[in-house]
């Protein structure tokens, strides 16, 4: 039996403080039935801790009361049921040190996965703080074997297939989380797991969320080295396409996604009452949580031609959709919106808006119209607008793109370097936007040398 506890794996447990690096994201391990906050996981926490790409994350392991011996339900000091453990998890998350983190990534094993799921469907404020969830060998559909022990062990009773706890959990998960959770989510089964069948661990969830790794019920969370499929899956899930370091690292991406979810929750219910700034904020947040089509619909409701910022953001969404789906209507609408917004900004003498819309006009002239001369001419105008605008990372990135269009790679790289190293650093979404756009331009121009230098700059910092 173990006591309720929280073990820190980063920083070093010998240090007195938890947040020596002032990190704002944390990984939390939750063991299963009969498990232990240290022994269950073997080398897993250390393998994550030793990966430099997770330097922005602290690592903890939650321990709670469980055991293999019988305790009659209702008897004093019996092990707590899973509802009580879910409440305990929420309590721990709301107290120091975990309350200091903006986003939490949960890695749970076996019954621990049921505890985390229950906490997420019951406590919305915890769900808002979860960036990732990995369930290893979790009996999400219950266990047939546990029925034989349900009169002796309340935790086994809760895990019974067809029991009240499991049925209610699945219903609430479908209602509140569904097939499109607001966090990165994976369910993992062991190819030799004879305790939790795949029908229980995997089948309650969509196929794209499922994975199978080598090992039995215990081996799947006891990796020998970083080659273990479970470790590789977690690392890929946590890091995704984030940069190894800098403003686009995995920790900042997780924080930003959490902020997007909060924005959507706040603004979507009042979307019909929003001004231009509010509509743009909501649209960017919707796109940030993967709801691109909803973002387009929100921006399309912006009234009047004076909403040049909203028009530009809408054009950007349509441009990106055209780059994937190649629908002529999307390309022409995007080009028209950019050109109209540029003309309005020009008349108003708003150089910052003019360079924003102008560089996109230049891109569409090149990418859709195939006219490099017109694109270059607009790039020259864009540089003039930039010279009359305040200095910030968007201005530097725009100058970088303009120089790419003018085939001056040296100046382009210098400008992009200023952008990603600006005093007021860009957010991960903004860095990603700069990078993708720069690579598109270099690709369309067939400039492999510029492409290679851009990849090195945005991924390696040089």
C-alpha cells in the first residue's frame, strides 16, 4: 500500500525547490492498481527528462492508496473508490506545486487512466489545463475478471465491465469529450497484455487515437531505453512538429493551445456581439484548436469594408485552404480580399496594415497568378511600407519574405533571424506561420539554397 504523494522527477529530487527553471508545463505520471509512483514506471520519467526537447517540462508522479489485499466495502480505512481518487487528482492539481503550471500532460497506466478520465469528465477547470493524455493499458470498457472480486475490493468493483462506474464514465466521456478531445490523446495497448484486452483499452476510442506497443501489462510502461515504442509515442505526442528550442518549443506550443481553448470558451458564446478585434481573436483561437472551418465562418460575418484586419485573416484562412484543396474560388476570394484591404489601408495611410496585406497580395500574384514580375513590384512597395512602420517581429518577417521574392537571400535570412529573436518574442503559432510561408515562397521560386538556410534557421537557430 502507498500513501497519497507527489514525487518530482525534475528538477533533481535533492533540490529543495520544484520549479528551478520556472517552467509552465508539467508531465504527471499516474500509476494503476497495485502500482507505485516510482516502481511502476521504471526508466520512463528519466528517459523523458533526458530528452533536451522537453527542457520546458517538469515531471512528477502521483501516488495514491491501492493494494492487492481485500478490504470489505464500507469498512473504515478501506481503499478509496475511483470517484474519490479522481477528486484527489483534481485536488493535487489545484495545490502547490502543480497549481503553478498552465498546462499538464498526463501519462496514466491501467486503473490510473480511469482516474484521470473520471477527473476530466467531472472537473472542467482541470480539462482546460490538460494538453496531452496518454492511457497505457487502461480498462476503459471495464474488466470481466474484476466482477468476481467486486464484493471485496471497491476499486475492482469500479472497474467491472458493465458496472455503474464504467457505464457512467463512457456516457460522460461521449458527452463532454467525444471523438475530438481538446488535447493530444492516445490510448495504448500491449501486444501481450492478458490483463486488459484491447476491446477494453482501445475500442472505446477512434482508431486514429489507438496504438499498440510491445510488452505485457507491466512491460508497456517499463522501457529499457528510448527506443521503446511507448517512449517514442509519448515524445512524438508531446513534441509534435514543435521546434527543439526557442519560441516554438513543445512547452510553449502546449501553453499556447491552452490559451486558445480559453479564448474559444470565452468568446464563442458571444460571437455575434464581437467587434473586429474579438472576431480575429476568436478565429485565430478556433484555428489553433483545429477548427479551421469554424474560423472561416466567424470571420465571414465581419461587417463592412473597414474591417481590414478581419478581411486579411479571413483571406489567410482561405489561402491556406486553397494551398491544400486547390479550389479556384478560395484562391480568387483570398486574392480579392487582400487586394481590397491593401487599397483601403493605402488610402488611410496605415503602413502597418498595408505591408501586411501587400505581402500577401505579392504571394498570391506569384503562387496563384504565376506572375513573378508583379510579385516583385509589390514586394518593393511592401519594403517601403515596412520602413514607415513600427519595428516588431511581423515587420521583420514581412521584410524577410519581400527579400525572398526579390531573390536577396542574405537580407531575407537576416530579417527572419531578427523576427524570431525579437525582444517581444513571437508565439509558436506565429513562428510556424513565418516558417511555412517562407518555405512556400522559396519552393515556388525553386530556390533550394534559400530553403536549406531557412530550415537551418527555424529548426537549428543558425
